[in-house]
């Protein structure tokens, strides 16, 4: 029994300190494509998909309910970080996707350490294709990047 406890303890030490309690905030979209067709419903669905895939692929992550953001009006950094702490998180992930065109989208992601309120990691990624499969692939890739220390 003692060997099992020691093994579990050592496994915890080997894990990155920021891999516990990650709050994933609802993903935001900045659409600068000026496309004529109204794509809000598709984009709203894809934003939820992106956030859910990200939360599913980050260790011990959970998605913040968009309605919880009502407590932070206007949405200020201090309030959002407090909301994540109240959810029991040690880290928070904020993502904005900028759509330049149907073919070009960019992801800006920041992982924040809630104890210090400092940015722990930042990733800027591009992906191609404004469809469910492309957004899902990008979310999985981002999760892999955020779990890989630089």
C-alpha cells in the first residue's frame, strides 16, 4: 500500500502545476470578413463547439457557463479572474477567434495563472476553413499546444 501512495505522489509531482482546475471561458469571435451572408447561428454553434472541445482536451478543465458572465458586467479582468477562482480553478483560458475570410481564421489564446493574475502562456494560431471540422481540429490542436510547456 505504501508503494502505491508513493507512486501516486510522484505522478502528481511530474504533472505540470497548471494542469489542475482550468476554467475555459466562452470563446469570442471577431468577424472582420464582411461577408454578405449572415452566419451568426453557424458561428455561435462553432464557438460553443470550440470551447467544449478545448475543455474536453485540457486536463481537469471545465467550461464556464456563458450565463455566469452576467455577474461580470462590464466584463473586466478582475471580475473574470474572480469568477474563475470561484469556480475552483487555478488557471483560466481566454480565446478570441478572428475571422478574416472564409479561408483565414486566427486564434488568440491566453492561459492565466489565477494566483498571480499573470499570463502563463499565450498562443496565436491560424487555421483554414470556416466549417465545423476545421474549428474542431483547431480546438484540439490548441489544447495540445496549451498542455505542452514551452
